C-alpha cells in the first residue's frame, strides 16, 4: 500500500478517534451540567414546598384554635339558652301526641293514622311535647347550626387563604 494512503488512513482513524473522544467529553460535561441544574431546581422546589407546608400547617393550627374557641363560646351560649328556656317556659303541653308521632316518624304517623278514639290512651298522652321541650329543641338546633356554620366558614377561610397557584393544582 502506498505510504501516503497509509498516512491518510492513520490520520483519518486518529481524527475519528480524537473526535469521538472529545465529543464524548463534551457531552459528558453537558449531561453533568443538566443533572446539576436539575438537582438544583429540585432542591429549590423542595425548600419552597417545605416552607409552604410549614406555613399551611401554622395557618391550619391558627384556624383550628380559633374554631375551637368559637365552638366553646357557642357551647356556652347553648347552655345559657337551655337554662333560660327552663326559666322562661311553663312546661305546659304544646304539641299533642299525634303531632309528636309525626315529628318522630313513628309507624302510626308514617301510615297517616290518627287516633280513632276521642280520648288518647295513657301511653299516647305521655307522648306530648311541652313548650319547654320545643324551646329546648330549638335552642339545641340553633347551637348545632351555629357550630356547623362556624366549621364551614373555617374550611372556607382555609381554602380561600391558600396561594392561588396551590388552589389550581387541587
């Protein structure tokens, strides 16, 4: 073979080998830079979301403490209403036995039956609601309603207090 051809072949092989070697070094460096950049972004995201988590827990704890105080206040107010109802009512019959059965969803009421006798039996007479019973029920219902409203308002406050980008993800 011609010495010039051999030199050309050796040059081509050396050029290809050198090109391959230096290209590998270049792309290895590029891949390492991409990995470092990705790791850096992951670390920033981790710190950001840890801070956000801590803030959300603190906000939740604050809202929970406020709700607890509100529930205590509502409970005290309901107890005050119960005591006031005892003083303000007479205990006289307010709802007859047929009405109480309808409100309590008993079988006779569900069938639409009304007592056929002119006088209710002793058992039916015992099933009346006094003005004290009705007022107490209303006071309890108001307490439950106020507690439910306070809880829902706290949930709404928690959701509306979140950063906008976090609400969009959920």
